[in-house]
C-alpha cells in the first residue's frame, strides 16, 4: 500500500473533502461561476429588455420573444429560441475576448520574465582565469576529503 493511500485513509472522507474544497483552483472556479451567473443575468436583461423589443419593432410586435408559430395545437415560440441564440452569442463573444485578453497578458508576462532573465545573464561577467582555477582547486580538495 502506498504512503499516500495510507494518508488518505487516515484523513477520511471529510479530510479529503476539506483538502479538495480549499484548493486554489476550486475556489477560483467557484468565483468564476458566481460572476458568470451574475453576468448572464445582465446579458439576459440586455437581450430580453432592450434588443428583443427593438427587433420586435421591425417584425411589428411588442418583442421578438412573443413571436410564435402555431402548428395545429402546438405553439412554437421561435422568438424565445432566437433570444437564447443571441444570449449564447453575446456570452461566447465576451468569453472569447476575456480568454484572448488573458492570453495576451500571460504572453506579455512571459516576455518580461524572459527579458529579465537575459538581462541578468548579460550583467553577470564571465569568471576570470583566477576564479576558474580557484574553483577547480576547491572541487579537488572536496574530492580528496571524501
């Protein structure tokens, strides 16, 4: 039995759960979900309260969401479907822009780290002949002591 299996068994279910819930990724995900839900409410309001009534003007109805096709006894509310598609497209666009922005920020941070590493390498002078010789002597003395 592996050591980590023994540790997991000794912690028990609640210990493992506490470890899982306190990990940074889980907390970040929870915050993202809460913000996403709040943002979805804003997009829903934008689509249903602003865009659909404006589009409804062109189809001569109070709102595009009220547009429906009657087939026999069935009432197909095509306007609600169009509103859902518009919601999806707006959310997908915003997510795309956020991911694009985060990728640019990460690339810029990586470039800065690379530039700093290069500058640090350039600033460090090459060791002199004396330093190289002293380093070799030190290493030989350490080898003899073993």
